């Protein structure tokens, strides 16, 4: 609904259908992926996470943690999980942090 312009991102977070799963691996016999290709620069950081992280940790908190210099990806992931738990941790929290070399 956000992509269609029907809701703002902020409205979508509190929408009654916000927890509805729209896609899942293994739900169908054939897997269809959305694919985007972007150029990767040295030291780019990628975050793959579940809604258990981004529903309890703000975008600015995530950016601050991922931007911490001289901190390993493992430490950044652990810090993000700990912060989500401090904020309530109402859902499962999955975090993968990868840095391009």
C-alpha cells in the first residue's frame, strides 16, 4: 500500500494488516524473487533483518550503530539485537550485517 501511494510509511507501521505476510520462502513450489542490482563500493555495509529489529529500533539508531568505525560486523549485529531487546523485543529478532571488502 505504501508503494501504491495509499499509505505513508508511518501509517503502514500501525495499519491493522501490518503483520500480514505477503511473501514467504517455501510457501509455493516455485520461488519468485524481486531482484535489484546495485553497485557495491568498498566498505559498504548491508543489513538483513527481521521486523523484530526494525519495529523496535529506529532508523537513526540503526544507522548510528552501523556507522560505528572499527567495529566488527558481528559486534554491530549483537549491539542491534541487544538494543531491540532493551526496547521491548516483542518479536523474534534476526540480524545479519555484512561489509564489502
